[in-house]
């Protein structure tokens, strides 16, 4: 099936969503077959606690990789998984399949949302290379710091990803064996939009700002997704000059603190600036 690349714009000229077609790569179908096998292998072999099988985003197996900041951490660091699961995830992350998909997502963000790609790339280089060189990136040639692996029956319930950066675009790559004409459509509720979401394609969505879900899968179908994201805590750490909000407030001079508070009041405007359409292309 031929997939399309399409940008959703508001009347005010903001790019608020993107559909990203499969690359023109003769090996892409074969690669997605390998992706399905790899995700099924992970699904069978991971040992997940109940909270990662039935959660607020739906009833399917999910596990995170990458790095973030928040949840009691004192500084950015890698997400922690059990030794058993970490070994399996490391094996999956080392596969050429995941390398290729991560590169595809990076290219998609660059093509559709170049300002966000710059933000992600600069943040990743600064937070890891300058500030936390002990962090092992999960992906090479991809600016996203983190990703959820959603396995086997990945069809989400209505939710927003409120821990992601409000102005960021989550990149979701779909795979598996299902009929995309009838199952797993992507619904962006506050935009009033629904899309078919074929395996081997990606959707970019501001997942913190726009509630979203999928239509259900049939019993015999299976679907996996990789959801790449930019944690909001990392953006705060980066903008604070490698400090938490509390450390920033404690150390800032009065004028610096006032400028910081004013900036935070206008975060919605900052986010919209990143989505402003400056091109004439589609
Ligand atoms: Fe989500």
C-alpha cells in the first residue's frame, strides 16, 4: 500500500500534526517483517509487572527505554529496567531494525518540524555530551532521548502524555499484522481528526497537548508501536542551564527569577513559535 506524507496545519499557520510515509526503500517491507518478529520476541521474553500490562494508556505490554529527568531524580539519567528486561532490550536496541526505524523517525522530524528537530538535537547533545556523558544513548542517529516499546496488542485508550514536552511532537511508528483499513486508526480528539495508520509509517503528534487513542484491533490481529518522546523534565533541565526548577529558583538573582517566571507564563506561545509554519511546501 502506498502511504502519504501530510502536514496538518491550523488556520493560523501552525503545524500541529504530521503523517510520515514509509521511506522509498526497497527493503522497508522486509524490515517491517523483521520488526514484527523482534517485537513478538520481546513480548514473549520480557517479564513485565502488572502495571506495564494494564495501565492508563490501555491494556497492552509497554516498556520504556532511553533517558529522562523527573520522578525524584536529582539529575538526568537512563530509565531503569530489571536486569532481565534490560538485557533483552539492549539486544533489541542493538538490532539494525531498530537503528533504521530510529533514523527514519529522526528524518521525519527534520522534514516536518525542523525547529523541533533542532531543539531535540541541541538538547540531546548538551544534556548527554556536555552534562551527563555517563548516559548511554538508546539510539544512534536519532535526536529523541526516549521511547516506549508498545507490544503485541498496542491500541491505546483515550489519554494525553502529560509528562512529555507540551510543544514537542511524539513520533509513533506502527507495525504488526492488522488491517489498517478497519483497525488501529489514530484519533486526535481535540483536533477532531482520525487517520488510518498503516504499518511501516509514522505519525507525529503533540501528545501532551492533544488527547489521542486508537480504534480497537480484531482478536486475531497484532500491532506494535514505538513511541519516541521528549520528556518535559529534560527540557526544563536544559533551559535552566542543567539545573532543576528548584535549584534554579534557589540560585537565581531576583531579575533572573522574574525573567524565568515571565518566560514560564508564556510557555504556550513558545510552543506555538516552534510549530509556526515558515515554509510553503506540504
Ligand atoms: Fe500517547
